[in-house]
C-alpha cells in the first residue's frame, strides 16, 4: 500500500534527445541504425551500457527509447529537470538536464 503522494511522469525520448543536442529524428527502422549507434555512444557517456545492452538498443529503437525515457523519472526524483516540468491533468512532462 502506498501512503505518500504519487505522480505520473511523462517522457518523450525525442524531446530528451533534443535537449541533449543529439539526433532526435530518423533513428527508428533499419535505416536508423547508424543514428542509434551515435545515440548509444552518447548515452554511454552518461551511464554504463554493456555490449549486450548496446546490441539490444541497436536492434530495437523501442529499447533505446525505454532507456532514454528513464531519464525523465530520474530528473523528477533528483530535481534535475530543465525548468519547471509542464503539468497537465495526467502528470508532468520531464526532461533531464
């Protein structure tokens, strides 16, 4: 049972990538593999990514998006989001610094 307040945080991977000045378009599909490689390398400067994890993200844009989206939750928990997160009736849209 949860006793404290809860909050839903929305994450938009493309917005997060744009905040970090990284390519944020055309990284899905087979033709997006070279862009995903660059994104995985950039993420590797922020967090540890094992070779098997990198391989999964290279094959699956959805897996890459999931890792990027996790930064929104981290941003809210640590208070390291950019500006004040947008709020709507469903929750916050957060972007990590």
